[in-house]
C-alpha cells in the first residue's frame, strides 16, 4: 500500500506550484484544516493527510513500535513528501504536528522551505527551568483517565482544549473527531505526545519558522510559544487574538491572514 492511500492524502491546487503540507493535531484529522487550507490552493499545491489511526488512515499499517516517539510520525511525513516528489515544502503543523514537522525538516532540510507552528509545545510537563503548563502528576492523571474511559475523556477534554465556551459547537466537533479515532492508537498517540520532550530539537530547525500563539490556551500557554520562538534560530512569533488551542477551527480568517503575511514576506 502506498503512503498516499495509507494516510488518506488529498492534493489540490496547481501541480507545479510550491507545496504546502498541513498536519493535524492529536485526536483530529485533516478536516480540521478545511477552513484554512483552501485559502492557499490558488497559489500553492495544498496537501492534507491523516496521521496513522486518525480520520481515513488505514490502521492495518499501524506498528506500535514505530510510533513510540514522534520520529515515527515524522518519518510518515517524509515518506509522503518523497512519494509525492515534493520539494521546497511549507509545512503547517497544528499542536503536536508542529513538532512532527520540525523533526521532519531537521531530518531532510533539503525538502523544506518554511515551517508554520500553530499552538506548538516542545514539552508539556514542567521542568526545573521550564514551564510547559502541566505537572507530571497532571499528565499521568490525564493519560490514566484516557486509558480507562476514552469516550468519557473525549467528551470532557475536547471543550477544554478547543476553548471558546460560548461556542459549544466547536467543542462538539472536536469531541466527535476524538471519538472517530481508534481508542488503542489514541492512547499511544496521547502518551507519545504528552510525554515528549523536543526542546533540544528546536535549535536544529534550519528553515524560516512562524510560531502562532493563541490567547488563553489551556494546552500551550503563551510562555511556551515564546520559548519555541526564542529557541528556533529564524523564528517569527505572532500572538493571535483567538482563544483556545485550535485557531484553525475557532479563528480561521485570523489564522489564514497570519500565515499569508509570513509567506508573502518570505517571498520578497
């Protein structure tokens, strides 16, 4: 089976245009980009896909050992890029896909032209000289709750993650997305995500990078976004007015404008 079919890859836009590859966050799928990605299809070759276990991906290709850390997901991205024969890729990653995209760009810098990190976090757990937003016991409790009752955890956590309590439809959409994911794969992806530590990888990113930070983000606080921007050599930090962790859902127009401004400035 090809990576294109395994990861339910969708391609739009001019075939000879610069490619723009969108990666979704944990519990999501490529439909989470439906309000953002089409805005770039007039001048970019837009590529969306589903991480293993998400959306329309083929779980028969799941290998637990491959996905014990984020490098397995980054390897998937690189295989998609190579199979489509892409170069000068603009990778747009939401949440954990920000780090997945960074790892892919570090592994094959000749394939990438720019990186957009939307609500990134290189480490969720607090450390001696670092505040990721969670104590280790908080993450352990989160993972235990997810393992014992995935559907219940999804219903409780999705509204917290997406924020915007005055717009309950957003939380309902994210809950539905979580519930579509294979529970066993979701448990491992969550463990891999929330126990990851990619702080030492950030200085290795060699392409221009945009860090988009939301306001009042319960998953990736502002200080984390600034940490990422300060750690990547050629990074631009933009604080969005959007609240929550998913501006691709809650504030697509603001997200589009910030990405578009970054890319156009890079063209000059």
